[in-house]
C-alpha cells in the first residue's frame, strides 16, 4: 500500500516537465484518490479526438500507419502492444490490446532501423509496459534496451492492470477491405494494418465502420451507421479515401441517412432505372399520360419487374415527366415551351417517390434557357429522389420553330446546368443526383467532349432515344456510346409504337454497355 508521502511525491512528479516512462499517469486525480484512500488506482490511457473533423491517414506501410493512427486517438497510454504482421500473433495482439485499453503498433521488418522506429513510436505514449506479442526474444531484448525504464513483456499476464480511458464514442473510423495479396501497397492498407487499426480504435472506444468500397454513400450499412452516430470526427484509414474535401462532402451526405430507392446514395452502377416517359394527362406525349397517377405507378412497377430477373443490381421503377413541353406556338414569353406549374407536378412527384419510384423532370426548352427552366423547378429538384433531363431535340436557336429541325445545344449551356445542379445537390447534402442528356444525333450535343463529368454529386446518363427498326437503333447506339466522354453512363429508350419491332427486356439488356436507365415512350 502506498503511503501519504509517496502519494505527495507522485503529485509533485506529475507537475514536473520530465517525460519519464509512466509519468503521464500520475495525474492530479489519481494522486488525490491516493491521498483519500491510500491506494494508487490503476493507470489509465489518455484519449483525444482527432485534430480535424474529417481526416485521411494516407500511410500504407504497417509500421507508419499504425503509429500514425495510434497517435491520432491516444495522447498517452500506460501499455502499448507491439506485434509482427503474422496471423496468430496479430489476432492475439488485437485481443490483448482491447483488454489492456492499449494501442497496437506493427513491426513489418526485422532490421535495426525498424526496431529503432518501433521503439520510438512506443516511447511517444510514455508507457510503463510494452507487450511484445509473438516477437522473438532477441527483438524483445532490443526493444527493452531502447526503452529504458519500460517493462517489455512477452505475455499479457505480466502487464499492469489498467483502467478504460474516456471513450471516443463520437469518433468514427472508416476502414475498407484490405488490398488483395500481390496488389501494390500504394492502393490501400494491408489486412494486418486494418486489423491493428481496428483493435486500436476499439481500445479507444471509437466506432469502426467497415465499408464495402471507398465511398460511404455507396454502402447502405455505413450510411445507417454514420446517420445513427453523427460523429464529431471521422478518420479514414488509407489514401483510397482521398482527397479530404471530397470525403468530408460524402460523409455529410451519408450522415443524413437519406437513401435512394434501391439503397445507398450513389446512383450507378448500383441500380437500374426503368421509366415511363410522358406528361400527366396527355397520352400523345408518352405512356406516362395514358393512365392516372395510381395506374401509372402500377405500370412502372410492372415494367421494372420484367427486368429484375435480368439484372444483377436492384431495378427501380421511375417516372420521366416532361416538365417543360415544346409547343407549336411561341407563348407569352416567345419560348415555344410551356413550363408546367410546379403545383401540377408536385402530386405526381410526391406520390411516386413515396411509393419508391425515382422521378426525372425532362426539359423541352424551345428558345428558353435550360438553366432558367431548371431553376424554375428547383423546389422539386431539392428532393432527394428527383433528377433532371435535358432534351436537346427541342432546343431552338433564334428564328427556329419546333418540328422543323432537330435541335441542338452547346455544351457550355449544358455545363451551366451541370454546375448549378451539382451545387444545389451539395448545398442540401443530397444523395447523388441524376442528370440525363437525351441524344440520337451526335450534333445534338455540340462540343460533347467538353462535358463536365467531374462533379461527385452528379451521375450523368447519355440517353439514346432514337426510334425505328432494331438495326437502325443499334447504329445510333453505337455512334452515341462511341462519341461519349469518359465518366458517363448510358440509357436506352423503347418506343411502344414507333419501334418496329420494339426490343424485349431480354434484348434490351444485351446492349453493350448495359443501359443503367431504360425508358418507355
């Protein structure tokens, strides 16, 4: 039992500036408890929240990564566990680290330089003991020589008792599947590193979120976990999560918990849309207008069901609603385009999305600005399950009128919509938003190669909506897909009347690349 004098000595020691082994644990609270009870409580690690809200550890070698991660969550620790990267020793190290509330450091080589680095990494935590899990006796001796005053042991039973530190319960640690054997370590951390990081995080009381990939928005389970936790800080382990600004935006979306029909917050390739195209109450504009709202939802569901046996990803029914309709007359504004009031579209949008459909608003702009028309429907586009389509066929130049020529749009005007829609999506932390570009002649998208596909908030689909015999449509498809810039997906339209014959679902799904969106008109 420690006497009063020893307790006072401990109190004095903790106020000094020296960084001797174990000095970090003779805290004022511990000394005060000793003065009251005469018993020195077991030492406890000091955890700390990461310095930044969203950070990425880009190291990939086991020794540097595990040391950097441990320093991120631990200011000090009375026990440090060191281990090689072999399976059984690593499993034991993780188990013992959790029991001792201690960080895990890995040694991946046996060189003198590696041992010196390992000792320096351990010393940074001011430990009183180091557990060398599965390391040869010679290594333990070398570590002991480099850690004067620190007890280096080979068995967890020889460790001092420790208390659990203050848990980092609002810190999330993102890890992903380790690199496959033989794959370059520059791409992602090894399995051993992930195991050690996981044990350290659990010892610190942080929440470990395992991702199926590198984008938390694409993993429904990760979205649920982050939305429930609403972490104050997130540490992503490995360079594959970078850059940090993009990760921060993705986490902000994931934390909302709002998922798209079919799951997740990234549109493609994780789902396939099958859509009815047209305008409510107007049969001549497409199949969407051939029946009322309830019947349209049922019809879209049936069409989607026909594709489910053919698809490896969820098939989601959808509406593509013509929001602005090309007209033969100029109208009050001279645009030759009628903007359907938001109030008329809202019931269709609300009911469809409530019933698990995705909705796309199609613009037939005439002489109007595509951006101005998109802004007119901003309140609908702020909903998470609503995307946008630009129909260049109906884009008129000065002096042109509908049905006298095939319209076209300069890519600069398209990019203005791209930038606006991406900014809107980011501002409201929405799931990835769909932007569809209709095309059946290459001239419809003037300067297509300059299309901005860089926005992480958007998924762009170039939609081949040519009509006619299968051979004609195939030629159009080949031309459209060959001319498209990188970073886009592709859609296909089937015409119930103007295709002769119309492709079956099975035939449609044989197109290469496989369409992610199939619409019916």
